[in-house]
C-alpha cells in the first residue's frame, strides 16, 4: 500500500522541505498545482527531483477545480479559467511524473495523448463532498474499462453511509487498481486502513493545512497506524464512540500489537448508529472493539452473550467476536478496582460514598458491592441515586445531607460525575463536603489528572487516586482480551 504525501504547504520551498522531512514515511507525492505558487513545469521538475532523492517512487500531478475541494463550489467556473487550468496541467506533464489526475466528467484528448506519450497513467477522479455516490460501482467499472485508475473521494455523513460505501467497494473488489477514500470522521478508518475499500493508496498531508477533511500527517499514519506494515490480512480491532477522534486508545493498542509482533490494527470508528456499525463490523471482519460514550448501553442489544458484570451493570465497554457471535465484557469494572487492590486486600475499605448515578457510577457501585463494601450514593438528581441504590443493594443520601455528613463515616469517597472534567475544570460536585483527612478519595475523571475535588482532598491530607490508573488498567485488560481474540482467528 502506498502512502502519498499531498503537498499542501503555502510556499513552494516549504513543499520541497516537507518531502525531505517526510521521506521515511511516504512512498509517493501528489503535486496539487492549485495549491502551488508557481504552477510551472520547473516547479514540477524540482518536486520530481526531490521525490527521487527522497526515494519516493511515484509522483501524482493534479490541478483541482474549486468545486472538487473542501472549500466548496466557486463562481469562477467560466470556460476561460477551465482552459487555463487544463493548459497548465498539460504543460506541467514531464518524465518523472507517474500519474496525472483528470476529473471523471472532464474530457481532454490532448492531455490524454500527451500523458500516454510520456508513459504517465491517467487517474480519473470523482470528489463528492455531499455523501457517497450511489453509482460508485458503475463509475469505477467504466473508468477501469477505459484503462484509467478510478479515484473516488466521497464524504460519508453517517454510519449507514459508510457501510454503504464499504459494501459498494466489495462489489468492485476485482478492480485491482483504484483509490477509494471516505473523508471526514465517519470515513477516517478508510484512510488509516485503505485496504478495507480496496484502495491502492492513502493520502497524508504535512503541516497545518489538510488537503481534505480527515487527513492526518505522514508520521502519525506510520507511528500510530503503521500503514506500511499492514494490509488485507491484518486483523481489525477498534473503538466506537461519538465523538471518538480525540481518544488515545489507538496509540496504546497499536503499540502493544507491535510489541507482541501481531499483524493487527486498532482503528477509531466514529459511530452514530450502533446497528449500522455492527453490520460494518461483520462485513469487514472486526474481531474486537472498545466501546465509549454514548454506546456503552446501546451496544448491549447487539450482543449474543455477555458476562455477569455486563448484564448486571447494563453497560459494556469491550466487545469480542467469538466463533458463535459477539460477546460483551466490561473491563471498567476490574480497571476501577485495580488502584484499590492493596487497600481492599488489607480490608481497609468498609464504607464508601459514591458521588454520581450515571453510567460510570453503575460500574463503580457494582464493583464495590461485589467486594462486600457498604455503599451510599449521592447524586444531583436524587431519583437516579435512589433507583441505583435499590438495584445494587446500596443506600442513598441527599446532597445537603452528604455535605453535612462530611468525611468521617466513609473510608472511601468515589467521584464519578463529569463535574471538574476538561474543559470546565473548576467544577466541584460537593463544594461544601469537608474531608476528615483519613479517607481515600478516588476521582475517576482522568483529564485533568487531578480535579479540583481531588486537590481539595489532597490538601486535607487524604490519600488520593486519579482516573488515569483506571483508564490504563481497563485498557491493558482490554488488550489481553483482544490478543486472545486475535489468537482465536489467526
Ligand atoms: P453519565 O452517564 O453522563 O453520568 C454523569 C453523572 O454526572 C450523573 O450522575 C450526572 O448527574 C452527573 N452530573 C453531570 N453534570 C453535573 C453537574 N453539573 N452537577 C452535578 N452532577 C452532574 O457519564 P458517565 O459515563 O458516568 O461518566 C462520568 C465521568 O466518568 C466522566 O468524566 C468520564 O470521563 C469518567 N469515566 C472515567 C473512566 C476512567 O477510565 N477513568 C471510565 C468511565 C468514565 P445527573 O444524574 O443529575 O444528571
């Protein structure tokens, strides 16, 4: 699979510099004449020469029309402009250019002839920023039949559309040379694992300016997703969420896969509909995935089986493909207990106060109750605290009562609300609560590392635990499950 650097730097000299800097991470370079200061044969010549020096085998030449860019349609579609564009593109063709990109709906016999005489292959492209073209298979076939390389860059706007894109790519898998990429967050995995759509290359861009929505840099593509190492046989894992692009999980899991020498990749899937994702997962052969907000509950209806924790908590953060179907487990449970291990072993936790009654609180309360600890729940919405307490055999109390009780009776206080989490880090869920100094205070928020609540507890002399340990522990546990799943399928 080729990794192609689209040259997007503002100045032409910086473009040359970008090739030098990215050399070890790329196999090809795309010159977008529309993004060049000098749209001249000399400019193209200097890029070709630099690409050779950098060891990049292929150079793609394109001159994008305004309507084929993320900036959207332009009024400047008059014939004179178009003729100028074509003329510039034709004149820039020269030995050393491997491919020239001509839009599918444009005809240019002169450019075609000139390209042919220089041994330059023709890419015929469709850029659809509105969605996924329904006639994608027909377009791909007609371009391939005419000897061109089809390039479809489309913009799936939902999990349903990305599923449709992947299915249509399946219909044309016999067309070997093609480029098909989904832009934006829904299509992100088609860039980092381009073989899923049967694409012969993926585009990356250096620096601040992206050539298209969803692109990442060459170093990121290689260091996080190891694009050069993977291909059709690579086993797929990932994480589903909405949003999901901020997650650091791909950094962790991909590093562990590499350390263990496994041909597997962990991809972020932006998902707005769990059902469509499950169909996608079946279609492309996902063997396990992490689940994050807001899908931890919704994913349950698609599981064929689940462990007791998942059934009791009603939330699942890890899904594995077993031989007989999808199996759900919840590593948040063990992950949460991990930093408390020694305290639990010493029997030093008997009474706990849990602040919050949301999804994470369900896991926390269940985990503590499993350990035989008495739990009292307090939550902004009292009714939710009452319901959770009744379900888990815990007690509950009101906000005011909890603040007045302050400290003393509890060995452990667990903060599970989102109050104090980035970006609003100055929040405190129980501002009047006074710590005695003897309790352990555990805030499961991991960004920031220490919340205001936790800093207050520390100042009062409490032993404090932040959420990063839980995050790391649940991810490590998840990884061991993914590794088992890998071994089952390979
Ligand atoms: P959730 O289901 O949406 O629950 C949010 C909880 O926060 C509810 O109890 C809610 O109270 C309370 N809350 C929200 N805004 C509030 C406010 N302004 N004042 C008082 N209470 C407020 O969310 P979740 O999935 O449980 O996640 C909660 C936190 O846990 C997040 O910060 C998440 O990052 C963290 N977490 C960490 C880990 C880890 O590995 N460290 C794992 C999972 C979750 P109401 O019921 O009154 O709305």
